[in-house]
């Protein structure tokens, strides 16, 4: 058949074929296949594979491929990476997909990192850490041994843990090595706080003292409380020290001179926690940069504008219930934006700008759970048996870790959280070091530490 005649015949056949039903088209194809020889069948086989298995990631523009990939979950994407080298290359380069996946896991994202392969690697690291948390395999334990009597005061900062004991000593430990760096003779310690040069202790002898680490010398003694001093905080910039006591008062001291500047009254129970912190939000009562003092007792949290004037008046009193059978747990969180405290009713979060309650978190069986740390993504909680991690976005517990029979403390001085930055989102570097520390009946200190990535 001539080419011209063949083309005319093919056009007629094509028009007729298109007018058929699907069933008739299938019968026509079956008949043509039955008439085909080996050359035609081989041709048909080669072309059918191309027609039926089109690589859309290879054919589409890269921007459209990225858009389609956004609709797939990360686990499916990892499976798709196994299809071919081309698919793996395209999927691995989809930065936004992997960044979103990391965010959903509670991972901090540094948008300045633009390496396409970086975020897939970060996701794989993140999914491993979250699996360890879910399987209760993310932590390990250790102990510090050295005190000869009850350890009643703990404070952690930058990899160092300070312990104050009834054996009239305070010790400074390197958590990573378990070694005691300093040990000095003190009074009985109910509260401790330290920096590179000094240690401040609150005592059951009703006084506060300041000590020099290097020599063990007492550099200042603060006398004036008529009850045990349960909490201390200080600020070198303001040259102020604050203390909360069993005498129901908060005292403000000149840190360098040792003189009492003011006594704040109004509490009707032991003041078990004082926190001196810069404000980060603006309201009618304070501005960003103002120093704020929080003091807490069994039922109330009081807010004082300590930075403006020493003779300050209480700005506000916060409580969770008028029922005196409902008491606040001893741990208090304040980061300049939010105040967080727990009780048998749940974890309460206040907006510091308005003092309004933003939310009340009520996990199952919450009556005995206490707050340790509170961040933007995670919260660290514990009870008599377990340490818990909560995802604050869903308010679900995502991990727990068993605890031994530790020494109980109604004031919260004998247990604390370690590194806190991971509560605002893990990043692969901040999930190291101390998670939790508590004193034990045998006078040792039990540590819960992050386990290295598998």
C-alpha cells in the first residue's frame, strides 16, 4: 500500500475506532493482537511500558513536583525515595516538605540553612529521637554520691549541679563526668543558687548566706527572717537578693551590703518559691525590661514590680481555687511572658500581660502530677512513679520514664529539671545532658540524662 493511501486508510480507521464503545475498542484490540506477529508484539510491549509507567516526577517541572510531594506524609516520601535515584534526588531536595515534617515532630527549624539534603537528614534524626521517646529508650540514669546526710536543696545551671545538705555542706558537681568540683562547709541548706564565683544559700537556721566557691569563705550573711528560708534568687545587675520564708514574708536585700531593703507581706502560708525575672511583655502595669518578682505559697502567687522601686506594692495575686483543699504544687515557671503552675486541678497557664488564664491542661489521673518545666512545644512533668513529657500542641503525653523511690519534698527543693531549651523544640544538639535530678533516701542524687542518639 502506498504511503498516501495508507495514511488515508489510517485516518478512516482512527475515526471509526474513536466512535466505538470501550467494549468494542477492547474487542478490536484483541483481534488486532491475535493477528500480530513477533515483531508487532515486541513493539507493543516496549511502548506499553512507556505509556503505562510515566515518571511524572521526571516529566513535571521541579516546582510542580515539590507541590505534589507536599501532600504526602514523610513515611511515604521515604518509601518513594527507593523508587529510583531520580526520585530520591527530587524528594531529598524538597526542603519545605522536610522542614514541615520536622516542625510537626516538635523540632526547631533554622530557616537560614538552605542545603537541600540537610533537612531530610534532620528529619531522619528527629524521627529516631521521637521513636526513642515513645519507646521509653531516650534516657539513662546515673547517681552522685558524696553527702552524708539528707540532701534538701538542688540547683542546676550550664552543666553544673549544686547540692545542699543537712551535713552542713554544699557541693558543685559536673553532671557529664559525675565529679565533684567544689565542696564547702555551710549551714543547713534549704535552698541554693550559684554562679561562677559565688553560692547563695537559704537555711533552716532562718538566715541567708553568700559564699565564695574558690575559698569556701562566707562573704555575706543576711539575718532578719524568723522562719526557715525556703527559696532565694538574686540579680547582680540590680544588686538585689530576694528570699521567701516560713515566716510568711519575702525579704528584699542589698546583695553586696547585706542589708534588708524591704519586707513584703501578704502571704498567709510559707513562701516556698521566689523568682526574679525580666518582663518581656507590655501591659498597663509593666513594660518589657522591667524586673518582676514572683512569690508563691501553698495557695497563691503574688506579683511585685521589684525593679521600679524597692518599696513596691503587690500588683496582682493569682490562685486556681478558693477551695483551701486545692493547693499549688511547689514548682513555678515564669519566663517573662507566661506564668505556669500546677495543682490537683491541672496545669494553669497565665498570660503575664493581662493575668488572664490562657488554658488549663488536665492530663488523665492528674491529681499527683507536678510541673518541672514548661516550653513552647513540650512540658516536663512527674509524679511518684514516672517522669513525663507532654506535647503542649496536643496536650498528650508522648513519653514516660520510671523513677525510683526518691525523697519527697512538699516545697519542691529536692527535685528539679535540668536543661530546659529543648522544651521550646528539639534541634539535635539540645537533647543532651541532664533532664531531671532528685535526692534519694540514701543521701545520693539520682540523675536522668539524655541518651546519645542511636
